[in-house]
């Protein structure tokens, strides 16, 4: 049965890229998958926007055509919303558009989102959310349906276990837990014990997430909590090679060649997929992360930000940024994952 496939997909490649709005678009996901990430999730798609045929939502809901040469493998698409009227047709549209998995965002903490009852606000009203998930489940009976939750709304209102049990009861096939509360946003350490609590409470597969910066961290999270898979978010920005178990064993020269090859392929993909202005905008954002910790990169990043076209961005990368990459690699403590960009 198609819904059972999710267990195989999770087991086949247990560490994967977390969805990150305005970062985890097709080019970055393709790069992450090529480095070894398990199935990826696109950036959140607002069901209301999709119902209005909003251009950005439609773009996010597209899968690359076969002639593009891009192969993302299994694709999860994430929906943001709170009403059956928009979420049910949106889920159907995502399946039609090629989603192998539909994921419901129950963790987004952004004020303008939760104010409208979406994202993490779905964890506050468990009964209504149960109805919403039941309606989506009925509409897409053969497609794996997953949710991504936080530990709760606030320190005083932590209900990840209750929400997880409810989700299992209404037919959700797998759960990802990012164990910060909505009030914590991305600050402080993610209390992994909440992931273990959810694992023990349900029989469906649980993915853990939060503060994982390496495959060794991912292994530790799986050992400590019993989760079957792990998502890496900020720790993959500027270092998608985090998913490659062979990367750590490479010598400095091979690491350098590997990284430059990945960055170059990422630039090529952005140029191939996006309109010219969007390609340059995206490339600048990702180069900020790739060059994090490279000595002297701050000044050049400012220069980069004035550029409007990919040809200019590529020139700054090749002539100015790339020569700064330190021979021994970038010590991770100073690298991208310590920064939240949202
Ligand atoms: C810039 C940014 C955008 C994000 N966008 C989404 C999103 O669209 N959907 C979602 O479920 N989580 C989103 N998240 C949360 C991440 O998926 C992840 O749960 C969080 O960053 C914690 O994991 P980490 O410590 O590995 O980064 C976002 C996080 C960041 C930093």
C-alpha cells in the first residue's frame, strides 16, 4: 500500500534536509539529495494562496519536468493552513502536481502566520486540528500524510504527545518533531527528550529535528530518542555535504574540490531554474552561507549584494570569494548553523 512506503523511504536514507521557507527550493534540494539527503520537503505552501492561484504558491508546488534532468526522488510538499475549505483542495492539487507525501505544517512560529490560526497555532486546538487532518486524510487516502510539530505553544502548554496520539488516531503516517515551543522560536537548545516522549507514545515513524549539525549528531539523536530519522535545517545551509558520510574522511584538498563542485552545481541549477533576477537573489543568499567563516569574506559579501545578475554574482564568487576559502576548511563552530536567517 502506497501509504506504507513512507517507512521504506525513511529507512532508506534516514537523515534529510528540513524544510526552510525561501531556501529549500528545487536547486538546493537537488544539491542536498546529490550529497546524500533522504527525501526532501519543499518550502511551506500557503493553502489560501494556492486557492487564489498565487504565482509564488504555484511555483513552489511545481515538480521539475523530466526533461530538466533534475531528479529529486521522493518529494514531500508541505501545506500551511487551517481550514478544510482550502487545505483539502490544496492537498489534492499537490498530489496531482507530483507530491509523493503531503506534510502539514504545525510548527511555523511566525506571528503573522499563527495569528491566522496556521502553523504552530494548530497545536492549540487539538479537536479542530483532528477534524482538519481527518478531512485531508479522506481526500488523499493513498498518499502518505505527515505532520511537523513543535513541543507545544509555550512552556506552560506543551502537548506534543497529545497531538502525536491524535494524529496517529486520525491516520497520519509519520511525524516530525522539532522540540522547541512556539514561544522559543529558534532560540535556546532543542530539548531532544520531547522527541523520545513522542516516539514512546506512538507506533508511526517519528523524525527528530533540532540542533543537529553532523551525521554523528544525527546518530546520537536517534540513539538517545529512538527516532527513526533526523532532519537537518540550519546545519545544512552552506554545507549540504553534511549529508555525505564520505565527506568527513576526505583530505583538505579533496574537501575543497568537493565543496567548490557542489557550489558550482548549485549556481548552475539556480540559473537553470529561476528567472534571472530571482537566480541572482537566491545565489547571493546561498553564497552568504557557503562563505560563512571564510577569512575576509564579510567585505566581499557587501560587494556581492550590489550585484543584480548571475554573471556578476559568478564573477565575484570565482575571482573574489573562492580564493578566500581556507585551506584547512571552515571550523564549524563559526559556520552557518549558528546563524538564524528568517
Ligand atoms: C529560515 C527558516 C525557514 C524555515 N521554514 C520552515 C518551513 O517552511 N516549514 C517548516 O516546517 N519548518 C521551517 N523551518 C524550521 C526548520 O524546518 C527546523 O525545524 C528548524 O530550523 C530546527 O532545525 P535545525 O536546528 O536543524 O535548524 C524553518 C527554519 C528556518 C531557519
